[in-house]
């Protein structure tokens, strides 16, 4: 089994957040890999990863980093693959990482999800892959339908909550 999605994090301390993306990809039966690379501490390894990812069969890269959060941008500067950035809340409530990831120069886009929103990064990767995979597209459509069902059930449960002045 060869990975088609690569989850890269600046540090293994990001793993509790990034497990949400891993779980989602696993649930969709999408082969993926997980590695720790640092734009600042291991720049040569980042370059080697980014320049060889497509040759290895990677189709989407999810890059998570906190603080200065240059990992996704550095990777995006060295590949034509789509890169999804996940800002990690490690300082300044994650705003430093969010701004570092989203404020890329022209020509080097990094799709960016919310702070600690690894699950959304996983979903975005699935959506990208589903463009050329009909079976995956069907699974994704069912996933979205299941989200609707959860909210419908939650609303029905809320209807059972009683308060003296609640009108519904």
C-alpha cells in the first residue's frame, strides 16, 4: 500500500491534533503517511520530502505547524502538489501560526483550515482526491449526508428538553 496523502507536522507534539486528520483518512480507507519535519530545524529533509513527494505517489500534503508555521509554505514553494496548512495553537492562541500559513506570497498558495482543525484538513484532502475517484466521491457524499442526519437528530433531542418558558 502506497500513501497518497502525507501528513507532516513540525513536531510530534502536534500529533494529538493531527490524529483527527489521520482518523478521517483511515475511515475513508485512504493510504497516508505521517512524519515530523521542521522548516527551521530540518530544512534539508523538508526539501528532500517536498521535491520527491509527487514521484512517490503523494497527491495531497497536509502540513501542520505552530508559532512561525513556515512548514506548509516552504513545502508549497518546492512542489506543485496541493498543500493544506493546519495552524496549531502553540502560542498567541494560534493566531501567529494562522497568519504565517494563510499570508503566502502570490504563486505559492497554501489552503488553510482553522486553528487545530485537522479534521477539516482531512476532509479537504478527501474532497481533492474525490475529484478523480468516483467511489471516494460516493463515500464523501454519504459522509456529508450523515452530518445532516446528526444535526436532525440533535434538533429532535433538543425538542425534548423542557423549560417553563421554552416555546418549542
